[in-house]
C-alpha cells in the first residue's frame, strides 16, 4: 500500500506545482466522501464469514457445491459493496450518465446500420460522435446493453445487475481453470481470495466487471476443452474469447494468459489439434460476423487511438501514470497479489517452499505471471492512463490463481486484509464506477 500513498502524495505535489494529473482523488477516479450505507452491514458480515470460514469450506466442500457457494458469496460481496452507496447511486444510476453505454441505447433502432456506421462515429467533435465509453470500445460492448433492452431488461438497474452477475463468474472461472490444469488443491485455495476480491468495488457498477467475467469464463472453457478433450467447451471458449475482442480493445492482451493456458494444458494432457482448432475457428467466426456486418476491428482500434488523445488522456502525464497505475492495481487485486507475484517470480527460478513439489511450470506460477505481463504491456502502451482500477479487472482476477503460494496458516490474515482494503475504499470514496 506504500505505492498508493506515494501516488497520492505525488499527485498532491504535482497539483500544487500547477501540473495536475487529472484524476479526482488521484490516483483514484472518484471523490473523498466518508459514508455508510445500506450495504454496510451485509458487506461486513460477508467479509467476516468468508475470512473466517472461507479457507475451511474451500478445502472441505464437494467441488460443485463449492463453486455454487463461491458464486453466491461473490454476488453478495459485490452487491453489498455497491449498496454502500445506495441503490440509485451505487448501482442503477452508474451506467446511465451521458458518458456511459445506456445513453446511446435508445438511439440504436437498427443494429445492422449501427454496426456499418460504428467506426465513422468514433472520432470526437462531430455532431453524431459516440459518447465516451461507447466510442472507446468496439461495438460488442454497446450491443450487450442493446440486447438487454430488447429483451425487456432495459435501464440502469438491470444493466448493473448484469455486471454483477457476470463479474461474479470470476470466482468460479479461475478455480475451474486451475483445477483443469492439474491442481485441485491450488484451485480450492483461490476461492475465498476471489470471493473477497477488492476489485469487486468496481465490478458492481462497471461494464468492465462484466467483461472480466466473460474473459475468465472463456479461459476456463479453454482449459477444460484442452485437458478434457471437450469439443463443446472448445467452441464456447472460442466464442467467448473472440467476443472479448469486441467488448474492449485492451482484451486483445488476453492472448498472453490464453497462451499460458494452452501451454499448461499441453503438459497435463497433450491435446489433439482438433480442440485448439475448434476454439480458434469459433473465435475466427466471431471476427468474421462483425467484419461482414461492417465493423473492421483494426479500423476501430486506429480511430479509438485518435479519440483517446482528443480527450483528457492528452493532458494526463505518462510519467506519473505509468507507475501510479500499478498502485491502482495493488488496490484492485489486494495486497496479497504482491505476495503471490513475489513468490511466483521466485518460483520461476527455483521451487518455492510454500507449495510442496511446486515447479516453475505450475499454474499457480505461470497464470499470475501471464496476467502481470498483460498488465505491464497495457501500462507501457500509454493507453491506460488512470481508471485502471476497472479497466484491468479482467487481468487482476488472474493474479489470485496463485493463492496457494500463500502458506495456509496466513491465508485468513490476507483475506481479512483484502476485505479491509475494499471496505475502506468503498466507505471513504464515492467511486465513479
């Protein structure tokens, strides 16, 4: 947390010197507003129950029952944190502002026409330019909320609940992946750490929480497909991971953790080319559908780079955010992530005594390292200056794949610490997402 303190102090000094970093309550995007809310009692109860009983239940419950309990507990944690700010302010109103997706849903009367003309509306300062978040993402993100509206689930409340339901899938998908890659004990160790994920503060009210759940589910299906030789899972993995390309441009970096999954799966059970080919074919089919519908991904990526620097990104100093973003990652993933990454990096050179028979090619080592490499690539790119507490959610959850690197006697302590971080952030700040 020292990095967070340094980022806040450096931002204050820069503001005083006339060089603002352009983020309210830097490095966070939000404003200081100490408060309690209707979600406070549930959040405290969930944190206490999971921190005290989570490790024991994770070790003892039958696998499928554990996943069901984990999902419900993750939903409770995400919802309770969001409700600290109240239903309207914490959930229903977050996605309805003029910068968000729902501001554009009513104007989409013809999906085919929207896709054909999507790229032409990305660049700002035109009469019909898309709002900030719609312009900054491929059209799949907008289509999610258009789809909800078309099936009768329109409005901010349903949109927020979709983000909660989707984001909570991370608590299931990451352990499923680790188990499929050969270590059920390590998979069980991840569960309470994913339930009490500090990034849940931003999952409950941002589309990036939904994206994280879709991405994690895609990687989980990929692991299941390649180790279990499951063609249906392979097709599902391809569709979800291909779809991620059209939810956020940054999710192209999922290629790094996906390659880790493919490599680890080949060590567990050498897979026939068929299953990997099915996954790649399904992903290619998603790309083909969007391309033939009129949206070429590379055009969108080029134009969003122009739009990015038409806005506040042009004045946010790279020299500050290139390291302050990592402070936000430390909060989003929780202090335990630093412990996991340190031990994972050490284990790359030699086995770590915290895990019996741990090799440098174990999933608890390579999955967090793969996620870290994706984050570092995003960080140095210059396209992630601020707001990464939500943008990097799809990568931050994978740092918890290494939870087994934390010795069992210390896990309750680290669970309590990560819960405390989330509770402090949500009760001291009124976050934008």
